C-alpha cells in the first residue's frame, strides 16, 4: 500500500481538558478558554510562586505537567513523590532541591486550586458504589447503572464505557 499523506493529530492536554469539563471546574475551564494560557504554566505560578519558562526550565514544566495530570486522576502526595523519584535524573533532583518545593504540598495546592475536581472524585466514588449496589446515579456529566453484571458509565454523547462483571470486594 502506498500512502501519499500521513496525518497525525495531537489533542493537546486532552485528559486535563476532559476532566475540567466533566468536573465543571471553573478555574480550569477559564484557562482552557484562553488560547494563550497553559494550565501547566499556571500550576507553575502556584507551585513555584512565579511564571516558569517552558523552554528555559523544562524540568519545572515537566513537574507541573505531571502534577496536573496525576492529581487530576487522584494521585496522592506520596505517589507523586515516588513518581518524581523514579526519574532518577541528577538534573531533576537538583532542580527539586534548589526549588525547595515539597511535592506533597504541591498536591495539596492542586486540590485547593481545583476543588471541583476533588469533589468529582468523591461523587464518582459514591455513585459507582451505589450503582454497583443496584441504585443508578449521576456524577459529573455521566450516568452510572448496572446492566446485568456490568457497570455502564454513560457519557453525555450516549456512548457507554462498560466495566464487565463489576462488583465490590472488601479486602
């Protein structure tokens, strides 16, 4: 097969954008409504207390990007610290030492800055438990219900994500 065209699409920050929309997080949505704004750089403002430069300070930028993406999906301070330590880059470790930032405190800053995301996770947790228990519910912009043994998460488009054989195991 001969191909004359090869197209690639990058949906910039799609995970964080979708999370902002599902959580209806006004601060995040405002940042994404401004094409000149970057949520990762805004996180740098909060964590470092100043605007970081993506090109001149790539390690700081990577740290803020990891913070936004990880915390958006409920990463704890301990997990964020462990994730950062996995980098094992001397440059990265020097940047952390020099900056004096506390990684666990950075997670707390994220949660304080984006409370609707934190509320979404609590709402999802409760709603999924109730749905698996037989009581359909709504969290974020999604509906949750059991169909047979499967948990269906119905998105606003009407499309489901199906979690087969959903159950709650006490361990």
